[in-house]
């Protein structure tokens, strides 16, 4: 009698589990259709919607966690300091370099609240940074302005610590 009760409970739970699985698939199917419909109609306005919902740069926050909080990062050709501003809270120190006086003025204004940011005047061809001072060198939207790329890369090599990293992000034709 006891064995029969156990078998009957297993059959009932098996039947209930199968019903749950069918309901789950039905719910997920409806969700898939709704999701596909939503993104099909939202595509033209998605970037604006996302910026309004979660902020224009929120998608970068997860990437910032890949950085080490002890690193010294060079924002080479920093412009107005947009990238340095994002980096400053998550790294040990930022050295922001640009040769444009107007850009440096804007960067200094933007970065004034950060004690760990050093804004320096200089070109990427002759960086005002000591040998092996940087853990990471960033050239974001800079190299398309460079007249002597080999000279810039030589300077970057000089200022990077052994095993340091270089990230280049730029436009292509």
C-alpha cells in the first residue's frame, strides 16, 4: 500500500511537472512574440529611449569594471576630458594630455573635481609623461589626426610599463 502511494504521488508530480512545462513554454512563446514586435517597432527610436531610461553612458559602466583601481591610465589626446571623467572614479590616476589650449581649458573645467586626474599640455608625439609611468594608454579618436603614427607608437611604448596595454579607438574610411 505504501509503495502504491509513492508511485501515485510520483505520477501526479510528473503530470504536474509536465503541465508546468507546457504552461512555461506557452508563456515564453507569448513573451517572444511580444518582444520581437516591440523591438521591430522600437528600432528607429531605441537609442533615444535607452538613453532616457538608463542614461546615455550607462552601457559603459560594466566595461569600467574591467579596469584595475590601482592603474595609472593615460588619456592621450584627451580633448575636453570626456573619457578621463568616466575613468577617474575607477582607476588610481589619470594623466590627460592634449596640445590644444581650448581643449585643455575645457578638460580642466570638467575634471576639476577629481583629485586623481592630472591634466597636462603636450602632444602625442612627445608625451609629457615619464618612462614606464602608465599601466594603460588610450588613444580615442586621436590617430586620424596624427601625422607620424610610428613616432606616436614609439612614445606610447616609452611611457607604458612592461606588460602595459594600449587601446586605440578611431574612425576608419
